[in-house]
C-alpha cells in the first residue's frame, strides 16, 4: 500500500504542478504493484525506463512533453566498471558487484540493473549517486577497479543466449516453464501464486496463459528466457518450439 500511495502522490504532483516526477528504481515485484494500478495512474502519462531495453529494474516517469510543453530525460547514468588489470582480476559476477556497491552504503533503490560480461559490469544508477560511485568504488572482491561514465553500453548489456528446441504439449506458460526449468508441472504451478513468474516484465499469476513468439519470461531464482519461435508438431503431436535462454 505504501508503494501505491507513493505512485499516486507522484502522479498527482506531476499533474497538478505541470512538472515531471520520477520514482526511484523499482524491482520487478514493485513494478507488479504499478501494473496492477496502471489504469488509475494513466492520466499522468506514465512511462517506464531502466537504462536500456533489457532492464528489469525501472523508474516510472509521470508527465509528457506534449502535456507539459518541455522535455526531461530520465535521471539515469550508465557506469562502466572494469578491472585495472584483467590478468589479475577475479572472475566477478553480479553478486560481487552488487555487494561492493552495498558496502558503500548505497540504497538499492538508487541502483538499476547490473549487466556483467567478461569481468566488466555496466551499472545503471540515479545520476545523483553516479559521481560518488566513480570516486569511491575502487575494489570489487579482491580486484581493483576503475569506474567511468559511458554511453556505449551495448558491449556489456547485449545478452549471451543459448538457443534450444524443446517439446511441449501446449503453449501454456506453466508447461513451458516446467520444461525449460526442468521442474514437475506441480512445482511449476506453485511459482505463480508466489509471484515468482514475470511475463514481459509484468507479474504473471495466470498459469494457463498461452505464450506467443517474442514473449520474455523471467522466473525468480530460475532464470530468464525468450519463447522465440513455434515450429512443427512431432509425430506424437507435441509442439516443437525454439527457446533462447539468457545466461
């Protein structure tokens, strides 16, 4: 309820004062609350963005250039974090980078997604905290690092994917998740009421929903994949479909 009230307040402030307002970065669970109440907030022209197309943690901006007569970008900076010496660097992962940032006393809502590739990370953060991170993040795990603002994020944020063909009896999301995540159908069903399944960034509680090519599914604690292509039927009548698993 507190999160919804905050969204309502920001929407009302934007509408009444003719100004843009922004949330902090919101988790996928928090964004689920936004989507549940999206209809009542639509009058304030909300837009979501997290730094890049694949961002899961996002801000909500209330206000539009058409309504307000001016434009304002999201207060987001992209920072590149890289080892000073690659050959002496640890094999760093998402948890390592996030832990180092948390150790600086930064609140999680100030930070967006962290994309990690080849011991480097691209961090999206609120612009107000960017310079502090540049000046103070000097070590991740046992590795000395350098932080700098960047506009070229694609090298790190472009996902590594593994393509697979699976067979399912139906396009239902619970059936596909069970097959991709190697779960029993019953265990897959339990994920939905627990709020652990996200379809195209939104919490999905409808386990019988049919997937369409291009849908992106995230299962908290299990991973993320794209339902990319429906192919032919097998001799036993099962559907062959192509899946892209994000690594």
